C-alpha cells in the first residue's frame, strides 16, 4: 500500500532525518543540495513568501521517497501566478526527488497533488537533468498520470569526469589547455613554494565536524581581494545579503560530511580558494577565487588543476563546475549536460491556461524561425517529448 504524508513545517522534517539520509545515499545524483540539512539552511534564509510542501512517500509503512517542494508566487506578463516548485532557486545545476526509484516516487507525488489542496496554478519543475541522473523519470511519471506538460531547455551544466587518471585526463585535453596549465605551474613555482590544502572532514557520524573557521575566513579574505569583493550580484560569499547563508551552509555541510574546501598557499600566503559540496563521489563546485595581490600568474588554473588531480587520486566520480561561462571553462570540461524545465498547467486555473497558450505559441515561433537553437523541443500529445540535437 502506498501513501503520501505532506509536511508544511521545517521542524517536522527532523522526524524523517534517518530516512532522508538513507535515501540520499542511494539517490542518482544525490548531492548535498538534496539533503535535509541544506533544505533547512535554505529555508532559514529564503522562506519569506514561500510555503513548504515536502511529500513523504511510503510503501507499506516504509519511507521510499521524498519530494521537497515549495509554494510561491511569481510574476508573469499576464499577472501573478502560484507555482509548486523545488526549494532550490538554481543554487546548483540539478534537482529532483530523494529516492532510488524516482519514477515511482514522482508518480505517487503527482497523484497526491492532483487530489490534494490545489492552491497552485502550475507545477513548475526546474533544473531536471532528463538525460542523466533523472533518466527520463520525470517525463514518464507525468505521462503515466496523464498529466499533459511542456518541456523547455533551462540551463547547461559543465562536467568533468573524474573516473580516470590524471595522466589520461591531461593527455586528452587540447594542446593549448595543457600548455596554459603547465605554464601556470611553472610560473608560480618560480615565485615561491606552493601548497594545496584540501579540507574534507567526514562529518559528525565519524567524529569529524570541526568547521575550521580559520580556513573559511581565509576564503572570505581571498574573495574580498578578488573581483568578488566589489560584486553587486548578491551571490558571492562576501556579499552582505548572502554571507551568513554561505557560512551556515558551510557549517551544516561540515557536520554532514559533505563539504570540500580547497586553499592554495603561495610562499605561505593564502592565494586562492574553492568552496564546494561533495557527496556520494559527486562534487558541486560553487565559488572560487584568487587574490591578484599575491599573484596574477595563473592561480585559478593551478587551483583547478590541483583539485582535479587530487580528486582523481581520491576516487571521486564527477565534478559539476556549474552553469554559464562555458568559454572560460572550455579547457577543463569533459561534457556539457542540459537541464530542463517541466511545466504542468492546472486545467482549473485561468492564468495557467493563458500561460500554456503563450508558451505553446512562443515555442512554435522559436522552432519554426530560429535555426541557432542548441536544442529544439517538440511536443507530441500523449507521447514522450522528442529532443532533437543540432
């Protein structure tokens, strides 16, 4: 027998902490972003004007899946719209349920949502990696529940395959990539002694949960000296609006054994840093920077190279270096993966029906008149959506 429990208070998640931890360890693409710990920190800082709707799926009393969702209002060109979406806000590249069987979990969750309080106009799922960890589970679940949807290209994430040796990886890089990296190593070694410090404690369960604030504050100091110190985007670790969020996320990930902090020292001076989450062999590269006052001779390239080399030696599986800035990352990545947005429009909602028509018209014009789209998504009623690569 399958049943679904809905949780609307963040404190209620604590009852399911052991189940959440267990399921995360067997979830395809189960990064720290899908953890209960990250959701609690996120909710502490960004819960304003949102309502929590976490769905716990059980089979014969055993928790088999968790779907973290939230309700919020967004602005559309046709007026306010109420959506059910992931409590995520694009902090990472991909998101989804916490479950070994994501399709079954989605089916149970979608059936529940269709018959529960419909205070939403859209189910709006963003950052779904259809061709990777999701494996098409989201699409199949919508189809199985006879819920007609639209699919849109959302972002492109950049990956480095770590399941190889450093020598194999480096030899497969373009010649210019190898040259720029070896030049950075050579130039910086000529300036002083290089030390790469990597701090990745295993967490409270192993008695390793010292946050080492001295190391974190070095990262902040480097960031303040870099371009991030004057950034107004509100996304850097030193920016006043998110500084405490980054610090709380750091401390929470340390306790969970899911943080990966990297520092490069040049002649004893903190010179470059990388702020990452690491779980189940998957690394999410979040923020990095270097201090140009220490050196401007390739600190960033050296830092990335040292991280990759060490990760391959450790047996890590994949580094997700995030979305955007594809040209700046071209020497490092081994693949670029698409993420998608899935939208289900409530038939009873006027704004949803207007938006559906608007999206369909826009998609028709884009597919008909644009020849430069990297992905053209074609909707076939009642069938799986076809994605044609160009």
